[in-house]
């Protein structure tokens, strides 16, 4: 991605050198741009497919609301955050627009924090659906929760407008000063405040991760107990019990009442239960894992410690690792959600016929 600039007569020699250095850096980071461009295209197509499939009321209302809301957030990152990151990489020494820098970081932080909070909300929705079916979320409550997640994310993200800025970057090897979109303030006091802010954000994420682990542990325990009861019932061959009782099974991401007229249908219910629980657990696990490389790089930067054994390409990929989360969810749905996969195949088949 070449950066085009017309050399005017009033451009100094230092500005010409700075522009050349920026071009050289942009070319050296071209692999990072290619990775982001690939993620952007795949993510947009995948999340558009999720929105198209779930637009119809083929699943439980709260599940559909949460999945579509996550797909919208992922699409925003694919359409705005990733192109902005590409622009940032291509202007590492020439990023002079302060407002553009602030808005770019605000969108990234706000959308990412909202996604994390929504995943926590989904875990509680799963918990109530499985462990306390009489207290499960309604569609109205799910929408309210999504709105609260956005509000809380904005509250946690607003300091970005203060910290993000187009700051001077001194290039010692050429004795030049460029401009870079950075969150780290120049003065000691604000830099200390920035470190506190980032540690607070990391703490919020850690608390969310702990809550997710605890909630999904409770869900897994409840599923294990249910499966154990089903195995015991089949082992002792209670046909009358299996015929007339209602077994709890997860269907389309929720525990619902499914009448089990036979042992075979009970087995199918078990399979639905395991796969549906795995969908949202996998989405949550992917979100956490995608953030780990980013946090490692950021903490090394905050402590002013270089990461041993990594070059600038690897560092720039790792610091944007959280963007992977905006791409993988459609693949998780395709692998673990049979109904989504069938609907997707049906949709593409109709398009092919047309």
C-alpha cells in the first residue's frame, strides 16, 4: 500500500527524509497490513452471514438478540477498526490528525469492551436457562442488558479521548521528529495515570474472565448431572419414566422442555445439550485467548521492557491479536451449530441457483 505525497517547493529536506522513512517502515510492515486486510474481509463476510441467517426467527429470541448484537459489534470492528489500524500502520511517523486518532482509539476500545461485557451477560443467560429455567432472560431483558453493556463500555472508554493523541516521536538514527497516534502521554504525570487506567481495564477483564470461568463451571456441572441421570435411567431401563417425563435439553442455546418418548430421543437431547453449551463456551474462550498476546505486549510496553525474540512485524501482529475475535465467531457457529450450518448452506445454494 503505497503512500502518495506531492513534494511541494516549501517542503524541507527533513520532511522529505521523514516521508521516506515512513514509506520504508510502511513497506516493512506490509505483511501486517495483509493480515489485517484478510481478517477484515473474512470477518465482514462471516458476520454478514450471521446477521442474514439470524434475521429470521428460527431460534430462541434472547439467543438471537445476543448473537446478532455480537455480529454487529464484530462488523463495526471489521468495517472501521481494522481499516483504521491499517491507516495507522501506514502512517507510523506521519499521523498528524489528533481528532482522527482519538476517534479511532475510542471506537476500538468501546466496541471491544462491549463485546466482553456481552459475553458475560450471555454466560448468565445460559446459566439461568440451564440451572434456573423459570428465571431465564426474556427478549426485552436481553435488549436492556445489551444497552447497559454499551453504556458501561462508553463509561470505561471515555478516558481514551484524553490519553489518545498525535504525539511527537523522536527518530534518533536520523535526528528527526515525526508524529504518531499514541495512547502513552509524554509527561510523567499523565503517563502514570495512563498506566493506572490500563491496569484498571486489565483488572476488569480479569474479573470478567473469572466470572465466566465460574459461571460456565456451574453450567458444565449441571449438564454433567443431567447426563448422569439420563445414563442411570437408561441403565436401569425405566421405559415408563422415559416416556412420560420431561428431560431438560439445550435446544438452540437454551434449556427447554423436551419430551423424551424413547431412549434414542434422550440420546439426541444429550447431543444437543453438549453442542449448544459448547458454542458459547467456545466463543468466550476465543475472546479471552485472542486478548492474551495483546495484553502481554502492552504490559511489556508499560514496564518499558522489550519483548525478547520478536521483531517489529510480530510485535505489530501480536498487539492487534484481539481483532482475531471479530473473525472467528461465524466459524464457531458453523462448526458447532448444526441449524446455523444448514441454514447457511441453504442460503448459498439459493444464491448459486439465482
